């Protein structure tokens, strides 16, 4: 379905981004991977996706807290894979502290990666999408883009901002073949969430299994984690022709979180 398309997936060396990169590759898209990690492991991911799905893959280690590197990622993908048709703004980090104790540098970093990088990448990619009158921008926001939790000021602000950015870009491209939508996942068991489970276990003196159950039962009615593969399938739908008139939506896949 996506053969001949090139997708940039930010933060795709792990977790949700990797799940989405695999799902797009399974549909035939060539993939530019991005994110941090062990170089040998990243190379194994890159060659593994290429071999499993018969697509072209490349990797760029741009640090998305830096606007010039974010723009450079789009330039590198265009140079190495020929074009960018699909942009998945997925890279994100978390930091947890009450507002009055929230370190300024952590606020800046969370907003830079979770929100500003999505703006810079979108700005860099839209001209070529307009030139071909086709494009898909998928922003990975969060249930925290629609609701709030204590101690997550920067994350919740950035994710609400990303839902807003999604709507603006969708409106500005509404008469074109470019769409922009957001996915708002609930809890997904990735390294980002494992850190929060470990912190909860330590704080309450419970084991990791109990902490996992507690975390889920606080917000996620299904008490099941959403999986990267399920989110990948939703991203594929957004990139398909069936998704052509899905514009400016924030689709929550969250085990019922936002229904409460
Ligand atoms: P993760 O920690 O498994 O993966 C994050 C990815 O982003 C990694 O590839 C990492 O290397 C990359 N990254 C981090 N900082 C970067 C930077 N400065 N430049 C480039 N890449 C960088 O996390 P995840 O849980 O897969 O999260 C992916 C996205 O999904 C994030 O935006 C997160 O906010 C969002 N999300 C996660 C959950 C969840 O429960 N895991 C829920 C809702 C939304």
C-alpha cells in the first residue's frame, strides 16, 4: 500500500516509534530511522527491517532538541532516500516533578523535543509535500494531550500543544493531499514507561509486577497496555488513501483512558 513512499519516523530506535516504523515498512514504505542508542543495535534494527520487509532503510542520529539537527534530518532523508512523503513525529521524553520544583532546563528540554521538534520537522517537510500534493504527518501526542496528571507540567503542556499544532497544520493543508493527525496513546510498555514503573515500585516498596498493575489501574480502564503494533496499525490507516479525509483529528488509543 505504501510502496514508493518514504517515511521519516523520529525516535524509532525504541518503543512506539520502532513499532510504527515496522508497520509502515510492512506496507512497503522506505524508512529513515532516528533516535539514540547503541550503534550496533541500531544497525541491526536498520538491516533487520530492510531484510524482513524488502524496503530501503537509512538511519540519522539527529538530536531533536536542536532545531538545526531536526531540519537536517529531513534534508538527510530527502538526500539519501529521494523524498519524504510521511513524517511521524514520535520522539519524546518525560520528566516528573511538581511545578514549583520543576527544573527549568528539564522544562526546556521536554518542550524542545516533544513539541518544538515537531514544528521544525513539519516546517521542513511541507514544501516538498505541497509540490507533490501528497503527504501524511502523524504526530504522536498522548492521552496527556487531552487530559492532565499531576507532576507532568512540561509533558502535558507539550502534548496539548502538539494537538493544537496538528489542528493548525491540518487546516493550512486542508485543500491539499496532505493530512496531519495526532495519535493519543494511553500507557504503552516501553522504556519511557518502564522508568515510571520502576520509580513507583521504589516509592511504594512494591515489586515491578504490582507497580505495573497499579499504574494501569489508575488511568487505563482496560488494565491492558496498548502495544506499539496496535499504534503502528493506526498510523498505517492514517497514511492510507482511506484516511485521506481524516484531518486534524486527535485519535485516542488508550484502553478507555479518555472516556472517563
Ligand atoms: P521510548 O523512550 O521507548 O522511545 C523514545 C524514542 O525517542 C527513542 O528512540 C529515543 O532514542 C528517541 N529520542 C529521545 N530523545 C531524543 C532526541 N533528543 N532526539 C532524537 N530522538 C530522541 O518512548 P516511547 O514510550 O516509545 O515514546 C514514544 C512517543 O510516544 C513519545 O512522544 C511519548 O511521549 C509518546 N507516548 C508514549 C506513551 C507510553 O505509554 N509509552 C504514551 C503516550 C505517548
